[in-house]
């Protein structure tokens, strides 16, 4: 893989060099063509002047030489720039290829490390090599032993050779015994190290599984707290929406009451106007004053009762509402004015009772004008009051509606957030469960390997001792 990337990088370098050279050649050809065009234009200019003076011709020659020297310098500078650019490009390409090669080498090492992190494959290969060498040595020793055995049986007369053979056999068995002991010690040492590594890995896997479980519990607790907070916010928003709905209902009732009161007042005013028209035919001025005064007092009392009804609006609000629904300061001001006018009309009633007939005719004209002006002013005050209260109630209703929409949007957003929290919690719990299962599987696998190694280790000494006794016999 590294060689293939190297050849690819070489091909890329060659292509880049060719492209750079072709581009530089094109730039040089274009510069030469531009110079030729410039020289042609200069020659035309020189011919058009018809060589008026020798000094001009000499000046043209010097300018042409200067232009040629300038062109040569520009070509040299362009060549230097081309070489510098090519050198930088090659250095950059070499750096890139070196980084790529190092990444591939690191990836190969990581792959080998992932395949065999504890060099188990190498240990198995070494053990198999030792077992193969051991079998070959045993076969060679058996062949030699059988050969010498048959040769000694054939040549029974040669006792010297038999002694040498016995000596050689004893030495070889002694060497073989030492080699077997050394191999068994090495194998025991490797198995001991492997057992220690497996125990460490098992403990590490258990510890990691415990950490994953703790993280899972923490995530669940965090998620439950978030959900509880969001549910509290939802309940608070629901309560606020209920309060706003109740307030809106009360405001609508107030508006309907206000409109009905306004209609009743208009009806009463129409009746009073009709009665005033009827009173115009009365001939006694004092009686007319008294009757008109009674009607004025009735209208003032009616307006005063209306104001009392309007001022009692906020008493029927919701108990949980901290603030009043309406600002009724203007109602109290109008109420004070009506009270003052009622007191003044009572004083006028006392004055009328003390009047004579001649004075009543004079006072009647004056009082009629005053009463008409006061009635117009009172009507304007009451209509303005009704308009301001209706406007305020409509504003409150609109504000209430906007608040309801706001809380509904917040409720929808919180529900979406709760759904997102649920999805995230499910994903995290799933990933943590997978990690936990992976670590538990690892610890189980390591435990099985430990048990297999321990059983093999416990069953090995008896068989090896029996084989050793057999070899000695």
C-alpha cells in the first residue's frame, strides 16, 4: 500500500512538473509575442517620423537596446520565479506524501494492535514452534536409540561401542531433560504472565462496566430532574392560562355590563328630555323649577348609582389575581364630581322653597341655562368615562389573549423539549447499555479464558510427570 501511494505520488509530481513547465513556456511565448508587437509598433513610429534627425535615430537605437536589456532581465526574473515556484511546489508535494505515508504506517500499526493487542498470536506461534522442535528432537532421539539398539543386537561382540552408545544416550537424555525443564519453566512463566494480564483485563472490564452503570444512573437522574422542571413549568403555564381565561371572562362580563349601563342611561336621558318638553307647558314658574329640579336630582342619582356599579367591578375579580383588572381612578373622580353636584342641587332645592313667584320666573331662566350646560357637561363626562373604560377593557382583553398565545407557545416548546429529552435519554441509555454489555461480555470471555487456563494448568503436571517417567524408563 505504501509503495502504491509512492508511485502515485511520483506520477503526480511528474504531471505537476510538466504542467508547470508548459505554463511557463506559454507565458514566455506570450511575452515574446507582446515584445514583437511592441517592436513592430515602434518601427512604424520610426518610419512615420522619416528619420528627421540623426539624433532621433540614435535615440531610437538606444531605446531599442534598453528595451532588449529590460526584456532579458524580465525573462531572467521570470525564470527565477518559475524555479522558485517549482521548488516550493515540490517541497509541498513531498510534505503531503510524507504525511500520507506516516498516516498509512500508523493505521497499519493500529490495525495490527487491534488484531492482537496482547501478542497472543505471537505467543501461540512461539509455543507451536517449541512443540514442533520438541517433537523433532524426540523423533531424532528415538531413531538414534533404535538404530543403536538394532546395531548393538547385531554386533553383540562390540562392548565398547555399546558403552559409548549408552553414554551418548544418557548424555542426550540429560540434555533433553534440561531442555524440557527449561521449556516448561518458560511456558509456566508465560502462562503466569498471561493469567495476570487476563485478571487485570477482567478487573478493568468490571470497573468500566460499573462506571457505565453509574453514568447511566446519573443520566437518568439528570433527565428526571429536567423532566420534573419542565412539568412544573407546564403546570405553572396551565395555571396562568386558566387565570387568564377567568380574567378574560370577567372582563367580557364587565364590558357587557358597561354597554348595558350606557344603553340604560341613554334611555333614561331620552325619557328626561320628553318630560322636560312636557314641563314647558306648565304656567307656574316655582312648580316648574321644583319639578325640573326633581328630574335633575333623579338623573344625578341615576348617574351616581351607575358609577357605584362601575366602581364595584374589581370586587368580583379572581381571588388569586394580585392586581386589579381595571384602573378606576377616573370613576372615583367622576363620582366625587357627581356628589358635589348632588349637594349643590340640594342647596338649590332649599333656595327654591324660599323663593316668591316673581323671583321664580327670573331664577327659572337662569337655572334652565345652568341645568342645560351642566347636563351637557355631565353627558360628555359620562360618555368619555364609558369610552375610556371600554377602551381599557378591550386593551386588557387583547393583552390577555396575547398572554394566552404566549403561554400556549411556551407550552408547545416545552413539550417539544421534553420529547427531545426523551429521545436523547433513550439514545444515551441505549449506548450505555451497549457499552455495559460489551464490557460484561469482555469480562465473561476473560473469566472463561482464566478458567480454561487454570484447568489446563492443574491437569498438566501429572501428565508431564508421567511422560518424564516413561522417557526415563
